[in-house]
C-alpha cells in the first residue's frame, strides 16, 4: 500500500499565478521510461484541462545526453535551471549507486534548502540519499535495489513494500511504473483528487493503484479465475453507502474471512477493511469537490455513518478537515 505524509492541500492558484515549475534532472545514461512518465503527468497539456505546470529538462553538461536506448536526448539547460524549480524530479539514475558529481549534489541541496520539492523515481533515490536528503527518513526504490540502498545508506529507513513515500519536501517512488503513481499523487496534493483523476483518465490509468511492491517483487502461483477479487471490488465499490463488513464481503465472495484476508494481501497488498476505508475516503473527497452536500450527508453517502467519524477518518488519511478540503478544492 502506498505510504504518504498527511496531505495538506495547497491553496488554489489564482488565474494569473505563474505555473509550478518542474525540472527533470537527467543523468547519463538516462532511462527514457521514467522520464516519459514524469513528462506525461507534468508536461502534457490536455484539451479541457487547466495547465498548472511548466516542465523542462536539465543536466550537468548541456548537450546530447546518452540514453539506455542508445539514442541521445538533446538537453539545453544546465544545473542553473534547478535554481528556479519548484519541483525537481530525478527520473532514475544509472547504474544505481554510481558516483554523483559534487556540483549535482550541491545544486540539489541548494534547491531543497530554498524550498523546492525533490522527487525521485525508481533508482533516483540513490541520488537523494547521496545528497543526504533522506537521512533519518523512510524512502523506497525498486524492489530489486532496496537491499543495496539500505546497505549503502544506513542513515535512512528503506520501506520495501510501498509504491512511494512522500514527506512533503522529499518523495521517492518504487520501480519505474510507480513513478507515475507518485506523480499522480503529487497532482492530488497540488490540485485535488478530481483533477488528478482527469489526468489519469487521459493517460488510461487508474488515479490510484491498489497494493504495494510486494505483488511485483515475487512471482506467486497465478490465482485461479474464480479467486480474482475484481468482481467483489466492483460490487463493493457500488455500495459504499451501505453497511459492509468483512464478513459480508467474505460471504459475497463465498469464502471465509480468513481466506478473503489472504487474497486481499496477495492481490492488493492490503486488508479488506483498509481497502474499504480508502475507497470511502476517495468517494468523500470527490463529493466534497463536486457537490455542496453537508458533511453529514457526505458521511452517510460514503458509508462512514456520521460527520464526526468522517472528520476523524478524513484528517488521518488526508491531513486536513473535510471543510478545509472543500474550501481549497471545491468546484474543481
């Protein structure tokens, strides 16, 4: 399951406000996939959607940057581009654990010190660790490199199971695909769940992927077709306003509660109760953004029974109150 710091919504930007500047710092050889994922989320303008970000590339020595495909990328900006970045993305670093030039580390530390958000995708976590930005913190990287990261940087705590870890000022993702999960998560933080869902829809991706790295790190025996949770998840997702217990979910699936819990762990990396609560919080966010329903009515519609329960669960999951969230993202 994804781990994130409590989400404190940023104030909605005024129409005349400048766009948030995202700068991707490339290394050599650069992996195109990690870069393309970040560029698709932050750098693609879509019809009917407000454009909130400017996306650009930089590298230590401007010019052709070798890639793992053998075709170079022409990058015009050097490290001075980081001086104006609001978010710095390091889309992987090859080979993992290889030396990082001192001026690159200094530029990253300076950007972080003045308030830029520093984000790594996959093996880019090794660069953040080398810069000392992860000391005393939890972080993640590709499941095949977590042991190496932990051994080389004992001052940080490696979380092997999650898709990403977000501390607000610094964030790390698991393997390449999880970089897109992290970028969509940052969209939700910046501009709300509805906006992030629209971008994900354009990308033909789920706005929030269930589970953790555990489902990819090993190859368990394939589940039989009749063991798939998909029908149950669809059924439950259409009934969030109803009283749903784990026993009722197990009965619907025709298995014991213990078997259902095992399947959720194997297929989603979470428990039935945690999955259900997360879906109810997601539904509450959408209602707060798109309707003017009272908080009590929102709580009832998503199956959290009362405004008191919704406020408590919402603050734990999102880091703010339903009222404050609506004031920031309502109408989006």
